[in-house]
């Protein structure tokens, strides 16, 4: 039996890997490099837009729990992330190029995986897992809409600019992680009150790139452009991506008025990401306005921020908790197109879709990842028919089943939820999945 996987992003790569681990041959279809999306530039699989896309790594954080569940389940994406990890305090950050190259090498060298280049323009007969991402090509997007007989929803996503490390004025910046957690892996660029307010005023009125149909209300909150945040109030950025809490300017010994953090984007620490500065300003405006931050007065931008439209399914009406078509269990979807938000979440959806598909084609019971696990909770969220206004969702403790006992302290409660989830996952692994 062969299973087709459409798309070799994180979800598709993970799905293909989990299928071959269970002895199933895979046809992996990928349209890159013949056809690229606005967000991608490499022919490699599992390409990341941002080095810190895998986010926090503590069990008290829901995405940290999700990553640990995936690690224990033998995730390809987690294995490759650990192998290409770069320092980032309490976060899991990777060398993006090295990470994608390693995933690609492992996929291409597996004898059970046949990589078929080219665009897929229709929904194949099952068994198939479609993981073409939020930037699914127009033809396939139309075909999926016709397959379901339902309209897509959509939202807008944004990526932050990158600057060279050597162009940052370190006389006006310093190394420190917030609250001094871990090693000091962030470059901090301070602004005083006058500098901050001038920056915000210029940001508010900076010229944006033209994006058809863009409206503030349709911006997904987790990826909101920095200029949109600035319009919501003078202090919005100081309580968001420019918050100074937990940082101390060594020149003054005090907490700055506002801070932009820079996070390394490659293993060589030669390129840094403007943390939280997703934007869709015109390139010239990005250079002009962001260079107003004192430490970036001569910054060299190696990539400007971009913005693009993403699409996702009305999954609660269409998919079950294993990401399969409610009408046809051998046609499944995975990744951000299902309404999970984030690379780790996409990986988890690819994992669960593949584990379930493997069980179906091999005639075994589908492993039950319950809502007490982060993997299972995401599947339950995207298939919850009671949700009236379905929107993409990052993993968080609010979608995981609550504890039976009450624990007041948030960190202790979250850790208890995490430990319960890991016990459940270990139990599933002991039974064989």
C-alpha cells in the first residue's frame, strides 16, 4: 500500500516520515523549486521563515509540552531541530538553512519515499495527506474548495526583517536574555521616551505596501504587523514586542523605556531577526523607520519584512480530530491549512494525520490521542463543531483538558497538565502506535 503526501513542508515531511516508520511506502509530491510561494526561497523541504519559529522549550509553556510529546514520539522535525539548534535562551531556535537541508537529506535518502516534483492541481484519491500549507497554489486551492463544496477562510501573515550582526551599533546595545534566563542570546536595542514616541509616530504614518483586501480586523493576532500594533495606542508596543520588562541597560543600571530585541537567525550569529517586527511596510520605509532605533542607525537589512495571504479550511465542519475528511477517512489534511497556527503545531498535525492514516491502511485501531495531550487537543480544536468563528490557533493550555484538581499557581498547574500529558503519551507508546 502506498500513501500520497502532497507538500514537503514541516507537516508533509513529518507525515511522510511517520508513514515510512510504519513500513508504508510514500509518494511525496512537492512543487518547489519549479513553483515557489511568496514566503519561500529555497528548494529544500521544511523551509522556515524565522529561526525561532519553534518557540519556547519549557514544559510550563504549551508549545514546550507539544515539542516534548513529539520528541518522545520520534518526530523527524524535532530530531532535525535539535541537531541544528542555535542558542536562544529558553527557546528552540535553529540554523534555518541547516535545518531544512537536514530534513531534505533524511527524506530523500529514505528508500521508502519517492519524491515526485511538480504541482498537484487536484485532490487525489486516497489514501492521501494534503499538507500544502497556508500558501497552497491557486489551482489546488480551487480544487480543494470544489472537493469540499465550501469556501476557504483566509488571514494575513507577516514576517520580520533581518539585519547583519556587524551593522548593529553595540555601543548602543547589549547582550541579555529576559530575566537573565539561560545564556545572554539576545541583542537589546534601547530607546528613551522621546526616541520611542518619535519612532511610533513615524511607524504609524509610514507607507505600506499594497495588499489587496487588507484590513486590520482580518490580521491574525499572533502575526500582527508592528505598524498595526502601533496604531492601537502609543504604549501598545511597550507592552508587546518592545517591552523592557526583565531587561537592564548596563549603561544606566535601570530598566529602559522601550527595547527592541534582536535574535540570531543562523548558527554563525551573523544575521539577526527583529523580534516581533512582522511588517508589510514598503522596503524603503522599513529601512527609514527601523533605522530610527538608535542601535540600528546604520543597520544593513539582508531581508525586509513581507506579508502574504494565507488560506485555511473551515475545519470544524469538514475534518475529524485526526485531520481526515469526515466523509472519507482516507483523505486527510495537515499543517496550517487546517487551522493550526505555527510550525510546531503543523508538525503535530502531520504526525497525527500520518499515525492515523497508517493505522487505517494497515487495518489497526487508530491510536487515541486524547484532549489531555497537546497533540490530541489540537486535533480536537480544529474539529470542534461548536466553534462559531473558527480562527487559526497556536497550542495553549486552554484547549487542553483541565485538571480534575485545582492548582492556584499557574506555573505549577501548567506543569501538572504537562506531566499528565506525557504520562498519557508514554502509555500510548508502550502499547505501540
